[in-house]
C-alpha cells in the first residue's frame, strides 16, 4: 500500500468530477474517520488480470483491464505500480473522452421531430415555414433537446419563464407554443409508434380583443386616455413619440416602429405610410398589412409635437424611433408593446396598450361626425365594415345632437 500512496502522490492521479462516487454523506464521513482509501486498481489472479476502478456518478463503476498478471511477474513492485498508474491514466483519459463526446441524435427526440416535421409538412408559403422554423429553434435553444417520451410540463414552464424574463410579449410566447404544438400533433399523426401519447402544451393566456356585454369592441374614455398620458409623461421621449402617433395618428404598431423621418412632411402636414427597406437591419423589409399604402393628415396636436421633436433630433437620426445614432431603438416591435404595457398597468387600464388607442381614436372621429369612408381610409382599411365591426364602440358614440335635430 505504501508504494501505491507514493505513486499517487508523485503522479497526482485524481478522479474526474464526473467519476466521483455517488455515496451518501454519512458513508463518506465514516470512510474518512476510518482512514480508508478507495483503490484505483485490483489484482484478479484467477482471471490473470489487473482491473482499474473508475467511479461514475449514479452508475456502476467502470472496470477497464490495465494489465495481464503474467506480464507483471518479472517486474519489481515499484515498476508494477508505475506501469499500472500509467495504464490507469490512459484508461481515465479514454473514459473522459467518451463522456464528453456528443451523442448521436436519437430518432425519438425533439431535434429529430423538428427536422422531420419541417421536411415532411406541406407549407402554405415560405414565410410560414420560416416563422415556424424560427419558433422551433427558439424553443430548443431555451429548453435544450429532450426525448419526446420524457416530455414534462416543467419543460414548457421553463420556456415561458425564460421568455418572460426576456420581456417577450404574451402574444409572441403564445405563437411559439402553437408552433411547437403543431409539431407534436404532426409527429403523433405520422409517427404514432414514436409518440403514442399525445403531448398537450399549456399555452400562456393572451389579451385578445375584449368585447363589452353587448358585443361592441372596447375603447377608452377621454379620462382613461388622460391617465395613460400622465403615466407616459413620466417616461422617456421615445415613449411619448410612440404614444403621440398611436393616439393622434391611429397608426399600427409596425407602422410606428418602422417609420423613417423622411416620411414625415411638415410642410404638407402629412405622413406617408409605405414599405420600409433595410429595416431594422440591412436586407430586411417591413411590409404593410395587406399592402395598404396611404397618406395621413397630421392632427394639430401631433403637428405641434412633431415640430418641436424634429428640431431636437441629431443629424445622424434616420428613423422616428431612433436611438440618436441612426440605429433603431427597438430591434423587435413586440418590445414596444412590452414597454407600453407597463404604463398601461400603472394607469389601471386593460386592453392592448397601443391598439386600444387606435380603436379609441377611430370611435372618436366617427363620433365627431367624420364620414366613415374618410375614417376607414385613415385607418388603412380596404373595407369599411372592418372599421365598423372591429374598431368602433357604438355605445361610446353620443349622437344626441343628431337625435335633437329630428323635427
């Protein structure tokens, strides 16, 4: 034994972290008290061999053969110890290489399911395929690869928790979950032997277009908008810029997010809404919803705000939501929703923090007597029924003057 201790001290042979014995703390304490030392190898004369012991956490020890007994007969005891220590180090290095080597992809894990689903499904369009691919990649990037048969609800909870920490919008999280659910459903239908038990993902709840009891789209009162405005005044200049276009320009989120400063014409008092190239980075293109190009007449309050705002801009600024260097303040438009949601919550309101302003503005325009065709054109709706059915709160329309005018 004294030779073994000398060899271990000189060569500093240590078990790797992955090879530590998974014993209880009580057993380890007893072994330390008794002064026991775990053997690194053991002679088996009946089998004419010397085996080593590599402890693997949670598994039986690996016992590689280090030498044959007959090849050690003519060696001294010190030479035997040195030879076995060298052989043990080689066996240990081989074990480490095998444990760190990437395992081949299983035919029943999420990586396989994702690849099979993307290649086997018939897609409506390239854009649809790309969106689903990005959603699946994002899901795997967060939760890692896993066996389909080992699916647990905590995997989905880990994904949701991580997205919330990144301040992702509920609608974005919900959309990613739908893509993953579609993948599971397709695999269960096409490969029932791989996924005999259907996987159901508990999707995060999202705020949808809330209806009043009579079925009308919800809008805010002037008092509620004033509370919202008071909270936004406490924020940054960028927050105020977003609010002003949503409130007085009744613009969509994507239109506010991608608006170039060159589209704002203060002389003609108009804003041109059109496609935007190379945004938010080179080679990208932000397209309008249903290609609805239009010109907006600038509201007087918005015009006064823009005159002051544009004078305070830096020469390098290119976009309406610019970070003063020519780069977008928000790379993702959903981050704007997450930001404005905080102000909405502080104001004690409910509903989409930007689209609610759009519905409120449309309702107020009709209430003020603006023709429906004009309001629909400003909103970018090709069909006037879209404006009436989805954006106008009829109960909020006053109409008392019209009733009183009846002879």
